[in-house]
C-alpha cells in the first residue's frame, strides 16, 4: 500500500528534512520528489480493518509549518 500527496511552497520551498508522516502514531519513511511536488510513503504493513489516524507535519525553508491530523476507516 502506498500513500502519495502533493505539497508546494512557491516562495521559500519545502524543507524536506522537516516532513513527518505518521499513521497510528508510527513514523513512516517517505520520498520527497521536489520537481513533482510529491511525497510518497510505502506502508510496511497492511492496515487492519477499523479506525486509523494519519498525521502530517510539513515546514518550509522559513520555518512556517502546517500540521494536519485526520481519522480514516478501513472496512
């Protein structure tokens, strides 16, 4: 299973060292592909049916940040 999403910052650019992605409070390893504005993560294990949490933290090169947390359900 793979998670992908796009991020952009047209002024200072993304600080790829300050990207944090978690599912169920476990850090995920990711690839950041700047020319495509793409972040890609492979999940190491299959998610079980039920409720899960995803958290994403991203900073730009001027230390502005955004944090998103959401809940999703696997049937």
